[in-house]
C-alpha cells in the first residue's frame, strides 16, 4: 500500500461554477499549507476565519478557513478546508499552487478521505459506505436511512450479534480448557439455547438488510400475465402516465417498460412485461424471455388476469410460469375486468396469494390496490430505525446463517464442542468482513473507488 501519510488535496464541491467552492486537505502537511496559502503561522482549531488566499504571493481570493487538528477530525489526520468562490479556474489555481510548492502533497483518489477515516478507525466500513448512500439518495426515506447507517444503527446490530458469538466462543474454549466432564450435558443444552437465540437475532438482522437494499435500490414490482389481461392499462393507471401502449391486439407489449413512482418517499419501480403465452413469434418470444429475467430480480409479482378466468386455468398459469418463484417472491393476483363479470371489488387472502378484484377501466377497486401497496409493501419496508444496505451485507449474513444452521445440526448429532467452536470462529470472521475489521485491500479499493474525489 502506498504511504498513507502523503497529504491529499481535492475540491469537495461539484465541478462547475457556483457561489462557493470547497478545497479539502488532509495530512501532516496541512500546517505547511496554512503558512503557504494563508501566510499565517497558526490559526485556532475549529474556528471559522475570513482570510485572504494567496497565489504566487498575490491575493487571489478571500474566504472562510477551518482547521481540524488530528485526531479530532473526520479522517483522524490534520484537516484544512478552504471555502473560496466557486470558480473552477480559481480552485484549480489554488490546488496546483499548493501541490507545486509543498512536497508530499498530491491529489486525492476517489473516496480517499473516507478511506483514511476508515483506516484511522474513525468509522467502520458500513459507515463509510453510508457517506456514498447519502450523496446518491433518491428519496427522503433513503436520506434518513443512509444517515441511520452512518450513525451506526447497523454497526450496533452487528456488534450485539457478534457479542453473542464471542460469548459462546469464550464459554466453549473455557469449558474445553478446564474439562468439566460432569457438567457436559448441562453445558451443551446451554450452548444450544444460545445458538437458537443467535439464529433468531440473525433473522431479524437479515430482514433489516433486505429492507435496506429495497430502500437503496427501490422496490421492484413486475406486472405479468396473459395478453390483453390489462397489465399495460394498470401500468398507466398506477404511474398516472401513458407509458404503455394499450390495444386489443395480443402481444402488443414486447419490450420491458420501466417507470418509477414514489409512495411516502419510497421509490417503487413498476415494470410492464410482455404477455405470457405460447407463441412462435420470435420477437414476442424474446420479450417473454426478458419477462422472466425481470421476475428473478423482482420484490413483488403482480399477476394480472381477467376476472372471468377459471381457477383451473389460473392454477395452470401459476404452475407453468411461477412455480420456481413460489414462497420466494410474494405473488399478488390482480383479477381485472370485474366490470364485465359484475363482481364486487375486494381483497382476498388465500393460501400463498393475495387476490385483489378490480376494474382498471372503471377504476373500481383501485383504492384497495393503493391501500395494499401503501400498507403491505411500503410500510413493511420502512421504519425509523431502518438503514440502507448493500448486496455484500446479505451475502455475508446468508453465509453466517448457513454456518450457524449447519453448526446447530452437527452439534445436535455429535455434541462436538470443537466443531461448533470452529463454526463460530468462521462466523466471527464473516462479521468482520462486513465492518471491515478483517478485509482485503482489493475489497477496500473497490468500495472507495466508487466515491467522488472530494470524499
């Protein structure tokens, strides 16, 4: 790894002209920058000064200066912030002048300020990722959820779970060391109770993470069904836009159409797909293949059918097209065109499905669908403690879940404390991968390279 203690400099505000431009400097050469650019020997920490900025011994601008000496700064190093006018040429002149005249100062790499904060143990890896989430948040809830991640909501959950794992490891190692054979049966029962408690807590964490991924990436609802069942009309009604072409000709929708809406600040992506049916039309076949690719990535499936469809045919459609997704992705059956069958609009909870009867044409029952989306899709994925999350979290947590379940099964068969102790060690290692306490340089480089330069 390159010497971390090169002093780094970068503009912390977006490119382009603006009223204010911020230059951030971090490292042990900050005091040299103060002397060179401000012509001062010392300024008081954490005070805002209005001072002239010098370029080749001439005043080029005036602005606000803030100094944060180590270790009480974001990066854990000396940090200086220069707030000048937001002219790109002016900012470049100041940065180039500092790099040219002060040895050991270079332009920061993307995300390097946050990376140094992580390496100096000011934040863990999840909190570093939260910074990028705050910047890229596309809804109010995403902002608050990213802030929860930044404030350590997820870190605290992981710490509490890790404490359970460490407690078991300590107790097992202690028992093996002192070999209390008379208490072996009682001790094993206590360990099993702790494993069950850990599994229950882990499931709670996994659900939080799954919800966090939905907030970050948006909730995806895929509309599928036979041709002319009303998918495209429903898409237009939900999004309040004419995004889908509606005709009486089967197979009109052949490509995938995406449209995003916001419900209580939660982004929901509605995806209209090609009608599923047996067809020899090559273009339509490609559209149907794309439909199944979208289903694999969906959070919810809305199966749109005509209300007059028989239960037998409906079962055949589900069996043929959705059998691989049963119990994995919630399926909501939309029985459309109740204006033809003269049925009442209603919601029915049946086995693994929710059935909503409505008429897109007459807008009858649409309020039932809207309430369902609001209460059962949006509200179940949002609360005050929710945080944004990433796929890598769920990968590690799923690995931990498998290890814990396997360890529990093997322990019930063998009562081998040595084997369960090894499983718990591997679990702790996976936990440390999430927070960055144990991680590879490649993973760090990949994560921080996605940040903007000034962060």
